[in-house]
């Protein structure tokens, strides 16, 4: 994996996970789940604007805005799904504020680089991969 293309926050998050024992990585993911920002009021009142991430077992929704070349990412995931919520939080915190091109350049296999394969099911990691793919697609559509 080409680590030079990773934005700083995503690289730091990856390094934080890889510095931990496998059993402790799940705890860090749970901490991220508590840090997922709330939806702005304009989306809370208009759920139809949010795209459902079908790859996730849990009901995860996201919306991307591109303003002045910068990406703003909003996501929602249920509190009773902390793994999925943690993945959404990692992406929101890691991608929000980047340029559209920086987001598009994030490697598709970033979720696999976190070393969570032994801590959570492959289905969960695929869910995060699905989130990233949908985010990148929305960024490309909004930039066009």
C-alpha cells in the first residue's frame, strides 16, 4: 500500500491502530464511535438527502458536500452499532476538510490497513470499504 498518498489524519489513525495489540484496537474503535459528530440541523430534518450505505449491516447514512474545493462529510450510524459508528467516525474525522482530490486519492484498501481484520468480522471491514467507496463516488459527482 502506498502510504505517501494518505492524508495526515488518516495516516495517524492507522498508525495509532497498528501500535496497539489486536485486543486493544477494538477499544480504540469504540472510542472513535463516541466521537462521531452529530448531523447538522439541515440534514437531521431532511434524511432523504443522506445516502444509505448498503454494504453495512447497520443503517449507516452519509452525505458529502464539496464547497470551495473542500470536502465536508456528514454521517450517521446507530449508537447500538459501535463498530460501524467507529468506522464512520474515522472517515468523517479523517476526510472532512480535505480537498476533493485528496479524498479521491485515498487508497480503496485503507480500511484493511487499520489492522482490524482480527478484531472485527470481514463483513464489518467491507462495510467501511463500502462507506469509503460511496464517499469517493459522491465527491466525484459533486466535483463534476
